[in-house]
């Protein structure tokens, strides 16, 4: 993915699962407080629509990033996206998640693996990548 450097003049936050529900409300609140927000979701149309609305309403920059965070290299790609843009992330909201209303023994192993990757691996890796950047900046 080729991106141009659009480094922000405002503080930057990332919100995963930002296309609806609590994630969208986190993004809205951060925008209202003057943050530029990288909004990540696997719901492309809703994500793009809400990112545009928030940017216009609060006069901040939003970056809608359509991405499946359950993929093994998702955290690395999200971090690389921000580095390529020159963004210095100050807030990371790990909100993305999936839930099934049934007993875990009734779920396929594939679904369970997806849930584990999204809820554990990606979350920890995002904390690792962005936490290292924050520590280097003295945060």
C-alpha cells in the first residue's frame, strides 16, 4: 500500500471497531476533543461514511482504514500504515471484537481461532508496536 505523508497537526488516536457501536462513539468523543483519528473496521461503507461525517463535524482529520484485524499480520499492517503517514499515535483504543451467542463448543475451530486472533493476538501486538513508539517519545 502506497500512502503519502499526511502527518497530523492534532494529537492522533486509533480506534478499532470504529464503524459502529461503542467504537464509533469512542471515535466521535476523540474527534470532539480535537484528536485526528485513524478509524479501523471491517465494515468499509459504514466506516467511510462515519469517518467523513466526523471529520466534517469536528474539523479534524480522519483516516478510515478498512481492515480485517483478525488476520495474523494485521497489527503490523496497521502500525506500518501509521508510520508511512508520519502519524504519532497518542491514544490506542482496542475496541474491535466479535461475539457469538452460543456455547463455544458449538463454534467451529476456525471461528474460535478468529476470535482468539482478534481479541488477544492483535490487541497485544498493537499495544507492543504503538507502545514502543510512545515510549521512544517519552510518553
